[in-house]
């Protein structure tokens, strides 16, 4: 799929959808709210209201669908990057390792 500006193997779909993250590395499996900014076949971009998230953190991402025609999404993912977004938020790039 070469020939478009992003030069990625898969197109990203902008969705800006609320989602819930479960931090699988945390012994309490803490949950936090996020916004899934975009998604592709292999990864997602998530905006969270935390100062940072450690690279390598394992997550479960749940995006509920409000449409009967579109199923909800549940995926396991690993944090690849975390960039500050304002005072107390960051943009997290994750790689999807498993779709459930």
C-alpha cells in the first residue's frame, strides 16, 4: 500500500472514540479512561489523562460500540511510545498483539 503520505503498511482510521484501558502489568489491573484517536490493523493511538505511561506496558483496550452493525473491540496491546499532550495528558502509541 505504498503511494500515500504516511508510508505505513496499513491505513489509519480516525475514530476519536472513548475506550477503557486495563493495565495488565499492574497487580490490581487498574482501569483508566482514554480516547482512541485512530486505529489500524496493527496499532492504535490513545489519548490518556496521565502525565506518562511506561514503554512496554501491556494493556487491554476495550472500545464499546453503540451500533448493532459494528461489534465492540477488545484487544491486547503493548505501549511503543508516549508523548506529552498538554499539562497532564499524553498520546500513547500501542501495537496490537491480540484481538479478542
